[in-house]
């Protein structure tokens, strides 16, 4: 740490020059070799005509700008060696700016304006409010705390800006034409205030074009065309108080300044972002819309896609993912269709890729019980039927393989068939049903299957053993109507079809049969649905990106609109990363709110769809993903505008309208 001799000046400029332009623009030298020392506790007025370079000089003194050449020593240290954070620290802890145009943030109240420098100094919310309130009360504005700048007179606004300059201590107050825009009375009040502050030990540099105003300072320096032409010289300590000591920049700024809780900063940024959003409701709403639609459509589209897929998967579960159908077929040259013989079926059953082989004969047949007679679809198949159709017996049992072989005359009823033939008999087991003219004994009732896919309603049918069916009901039939064949496993469906095809071709010598591969069809359909879901998701994601571009657009507009505010924040000590973080927070807050709204709307739309019978399955992954994407969109698309804001030159920003 530097030990500074008591006599060393607080501010020391040596041959400082500031040139503008250069390159393809005409070069102007606004400050032409200014050398100047100001000691702690001095009250200096710098007076000069308009355009003489006073404001330029003040921007240099306040570290808002750097000299083109020459040296600026602050507290004995060369400012040229300070990095951006250390300069921000100086602006925050050492200087307090008072501008001719007040430069208050229009959207914030008097108290909040005064609090701004303390936000960047890391004061807690409560301490900030207390200190700002006390300062405003001291400057006679106790009853104007919550007024916006537009609700205050010029003199009052200037007092607010003086309070702001004092918020972090205001050891050095840099006042650029503080009375320039004020009426005489207000001007006098402001000057009296500055005098008081000088008495209290603040170092004050007052810039004015008015000699009368300048005369109220204790030292007057005259500037003309960028050069000092007169200096009344330093007067020994006019004030009663000891000048406030200025700490070395290395003491605090060197280690990153005051450590602030990240969440407190974020809360602060979110609060101001929220206010910004509220003030521009219509615009915010429209920006949000892009994100809302994006997130909602991701959720709904993924949900619908997922629901469609699940329906196929359910179908697979009901019909089996391994099932194929085999039947005889006509050949192109005409003649009777090919015949699938018992030998064929045995050979197929012997293939390693094949699970079971279930020949089926089924036709509407007159069925009688007592005085009830109906045409019923009589399904004659092996004992594999419940396994093939993933179906359970609700009551009694299914017939066995042995019973099938023995031509046993047994029947299992479908759920509805039970109600139709035995309406008053809860337990029909042991009762007799006449199928065709043959009596069959009821041994079981199937579970209710409900409105399945497919044209036939399985609940209406009755089920009998294949051999008994051929022997007693379908006597003219020489071959099964079709045969249900399952592959040994889901993975073997294609191989099983191929092997079966090759086998039958070898046995028949021609393609007089047809294999329907329901499993492969379903698998392909599930695949298609998957692709569709992906496509829908992609389209939705694109709308999210479009929403993000909207956010970027609005953020860029916001940065432009609030350029002056950004300048004010930098002048009061905000670091680049404070500005970056603030605008990034704003962008993320917009998308966060949009994401939440999108989530709610997506769920609502999904609920309506479900209510109207569309299968929708909400996936947590899709919801979480869409929400995370919306926040990421804020970060990604907010970054560029935030960078632009953080990179603004404070002098230019302050001058903007
Ligand atoms: P004062 O505050 O004394 O009225 P300024 O310091 O604002 O004067 O400006 C001094 C001179 O520098 C003026 O002639 C002005 O036009 C010029 N000047 C200030 N800023 C710029 C700039 N960014 N580029 C070019 N010229 C500038
Ligand atoms: Mg000026």
C-alpha cells in the first residue's frame, strides 16, 4: 500500500491532452496541455466559456474518459495503470457526479435514484433505503422520496442528484454546471449546499461558465481553448472539517471490490428488469408471445406425438409385437387359391425363428341357447388364443391342448356373448350352447376386451377348439381361414417372415400364399410416429428460436432507449459486468416469464385435447426441455444486446438523448 505524504495532491494532472477525431475525421485537440493539482478538501471552480473544454476535463477527472496523452495521478497513483474495474471502483467510492442535466433515471423514484451507487457498492437493500432517505431528508426532500424525476422541479432534481453523489461518501464531488439549468433561487440553494459540503470536508470541483458562480468557490481556475490561463491558487484549509481520506484503490478494488452476494445482485437486476417489463407492457407482451407460443407448441406437439406413438404401442401390446398372418392366395395365372396344409404348419412350427402357430377358422354361425338364437362369429383356434391376443380368461378356464387334440366339444364365451346367451346366469360354466347343431359345454368366459381396434368385436364371439371346430362345425373346410404365427422374439420378426416365406416357396413351388406381417407394420408405424414427433418438436423448437430473435430485437431496442441510463449507472460506479448482468437478467426474465406462461398454456391446450379425445401424453422431459430452452434462449439472444450495453462509452452514453 502506498504511503502518501500529506502534502501530496489528491488529483494531479500533468500536461494532459485530449484529442478527438483522427483517422478520416478532422482531429481536434480539446485539452491542450493541462497541468493542475487539487488537494483534498479544496473547493475549486473551473470557469471558462462554452466550448473551452470544461466538460472534457471533468470527464477525465472523473475517470469516465482517458487522456490522449499526459499523466493523471490520483492519490499519487497513475490512473493510466488502472483497469476497468479499478476505474469503476474510483467512480463508485471516490467520486460523485452532479450534472447540468441532472441525469436521473426517469423510471425510478427519487429514493431509488439516490440508491443506485450503493447498489454497486454492495450495500444491503435496507441500509440503502435508510441512507438514501436520510440524505434526501437532509437536502429537504423528505416528502418527495417516491416521486419520479418528472414529478420534481429542476432544483429538486438537482438536489436528488447531489444526494446521489453523496450516497457512497462523495469524497470528491464533480459538478458540471450544476446551476446551469436552474432559476436563480434554486441555483443559490444548490451553491449553498455545495459550500456546506465543502465545509464538511468534501473536495469539490465545480465547473461553470458563470464567473459569479465561480466566485463562490475558494479557488478559481480559468480555462480557455483547452488551456489553463489563470489559477487563483490554493487557499489553506477553508473548511473546519478534516478532509475525508480517500482509500487506496488497491485496498479494495484490487481484490475485486466489495464482495456482494450474487443472489442479492440478481434480485436487484430482476427487480429493475421487472419494472422495465411492467412499464412497457404491450411490448413485453408481444415479445413474450413468441416464447409462449414456442414453449406451448413444443409441449403440445411433443405430447400429441407421444400420445400417437403410445396408441401404436398399445396396439402392439394388444395384438402382439411378433404376430404374422398366413393364408392361401390366388396366383396370377388363375385357378384355385393355394392351400396351407397341416404339413405346412408343422414344418413352419419347426423353424427356430417361429414361436407358436395357431390356425384359425372363424365364420358367423347360428348359435342357440334355450330360445335365444343368434348369428355369432365362432372362432375355432388352438389353446394358444389367449396368449396370442394377450387376453385373459375372467371366469372358468380355457381349453387345453389335449382337449383340442381329443376333439372336445368345449366353448369359451366372449364377455358380451355371455350376456346375450345367459343374461340371468352369472355363472354359465357347465351350461350347453348349440353351435351349428352340435352341443358345446361352456368352460370359461373371457375378460372384457372393450372397443378394440379392428372391425370385429371380440367380445361378441365364442371360442372353440380348432379340431372340434373342424369336426363338428366347419366340416366342409379343408384348411384354416388363416393362421396366426408368432416370431420367437420381437427382434426376429423379419427373419421369421423370411424363413417362413422360403420354406413355403420350397414346399409349394410357387407363391400361392400370403404373409401379412402385422408386427413389422406396427413397428414401421411406431417408427413413423417417432419421426413425426421429432419433426413436430423441431418445428416447435424453430418457433422458440424465432421467439428468441424477438427477445434480442427488443433487448437491442431497450439498450438503445436506455443508453443514457447505462451512462448514469457507469458514472455512478457500475462495472461492465454489472451492466452485462443486468441486461442479461432482463432478457432471461422475459423468457422465463414466457416459458412459464407457455408451460401453462401448453398444459391447458393439452388438457382440452385430452378432453376431446385426442391422446396426449405430457412428457416431463419435453416440458423441462422446452422451459430450459426458453431460458437458454434468453441467455443466448440476450447476450449480444447486453454486451453492447456493457461496452458503451459512458461519455457518449451520457450525452445521448
Ligand atoms: P465545455 O464543457 O467547456 O462547453 P466541452 O468540453 O464539452 O466544452 O467541449 C469542448 C470542445 O470539444 C467543443 O468544441 C466540442 O465541440 C469538442 N468536443 C467535445 N466532445 C467531442 C467529441 N466526442 N468529438 C469531437 N469534438 C468534441
Ligand atoms: Mg460543458
